[in-house]
């Protein structure tokens, strides 16, 4: 059973307006009181944090349409609250809902830097780039306090192992010193996710993320610091932000982005009803049109798990989006050079041994 929050207005400060039942759970609960960030709200949903003490930290990526071989996610769940996030489904494996739970019940991996150091020290590890935020954002709000991502970057620098980052939070600039040191030896690239240039849309679509202007500032700052940086215009949602692509890529290029990418939204699993509910509340006048346009990109469905088509879609609308992306990249001189990570200077330390600078 999907339980709609008990309000006729959108819940402020959260993306999902539903907390659908976890398909893996025998029993389930429903949220009956909406959260808002205003003082008048009777009952707030305070974000909770749960520590995970697993023995492994990297996820092997076997999909040929994803460029990285390994991903590392210091956090599961994400307080940014992006309603479209494909990672919502993975939250069900932790016993939570893909809806409001995903944004308010965050699993924290405090041992991640320690586990990564142990892995890099092992003779089994062959230096290869790892991706931070392959699933959820490594610079979400709690990172300001816990600094797990920063400690991971310190480990990558210590061992000279390359790392790629994608984020939509300006907190990444806190670690500019480490990023500069990594960049000196071609060990890092940073992509900033920019969905649109419309702040009204951002507040509804991804309510707890950095403002678009601040994200462009990320690109500008990293570019001036000689750090390879790009923009990820994703996801493209036909009827909502597809017409914003030109401006996103233009401003990103002016800020110093060297590369760009995009994906088309896909609504697998629990994300479908969560997004449809949100769409009907946020844009009631065009909800059905947007839904139909998304379906047009996935062969009549809103979800697609097929490797090769799931990211870019197919059909007339998807083809137009692809052609526009290619045209704008050429116009703004994006993707003219390919970044190559340095894997030849990896330093393997014995467990417990500290690097001498």
C-alpha cells in the first residue's frame, strides 16, 4: 500500500511526498504527519543516522555503460531529497522506504576510510579509478560534520590512487586543498550535477541541494585551480528541464567546464509512483504530458533497465535530446579532450605504515 502524506500541499524541504511500502518488508509503517522546515509544522521528520559496520567498502561496477570500475558510497540514502534519484530503490535493501525514508534515514559508513586503506594495502588491489557518489552524494549535508569523504580523499592521495567525484553540493570546495594535490598527478576529476537554471524548479525537484549559482561556482573554482572538471546535466526530464540544456551547458562552459554528460530520467521500481505523485502535486497542469513524454523515451514505459538504452532512452524525443546535446557540446567546446587517470604512480603501503612526505 502506498500512503500519501496527509496534506494537500507539498511538503517543504522534502522531495518525495510518499513513503511507499518496502517490497522486502513483511510489515510496514506509514507517515501520517508531513514534515516541513517551517516553525508552524506540528511534527517534523528529523533526519536520523545509522552507522553501518560492513567489512567491504567498494562496489564492483560491471555495467559497460558506466565508465568507472568501482564505486564507493560513504552514505546510503541522501538528504538532498532529489525526487527522481535512481538510488532510492537501493534504500529498500536497508529495510527502509524509497520515499521519505530515503531522505531522512541515512546510513553512515564511518569505517570507509579505514577499509579503503586496508584494501589499497592488499596485494590483490590493482590501481584503478574509483567513483565517489556512484549511488548517493558523498557531499550531502552530514559530510560537513563527519568528513568521511575528506578522509577518503586523503587515503587516495596517500596511495596515489585515482578518484572521480560527482556531486551537487558546494561543500566539495572545502576539500580544494586535497583536490589540488591529487590533480597535480592526474588523479582526480570532478563533475558537478546541474539539472537546470531555474531555481523554482530546483526547490521542488531537489530541495536540499546547493543553488545552481553555487554549483556553477564549483566549476569555476575547480577550473581556476587546474582541476579537471565537467558538468552532468542529468537527469533530463522531458517537459520540465529539457529546454534548459542549452543554458546549462553554456554557463558551465563559461565557468570552465571541459566535459559534459547527460542522462534521461528513468523511473524504475518504487521511483515511478513516488515521482508520479510528486509530479501531480508540483506541476498539475502538465503532469500527464510530462509522464507521457518520459514514456515515449522508454518504449511506452517509464522504466528501463536495458544496458545501452537505459541512460539515453530511445524514440523521437530521446533522439532530439541527443542531437541537441551533441550540437551544444560542439558549440561550447565541451568533450574535446578525454581525461586519462594516472594509475602508474600507485604507492602500496604495508598495513599501519604511514606515508612520509
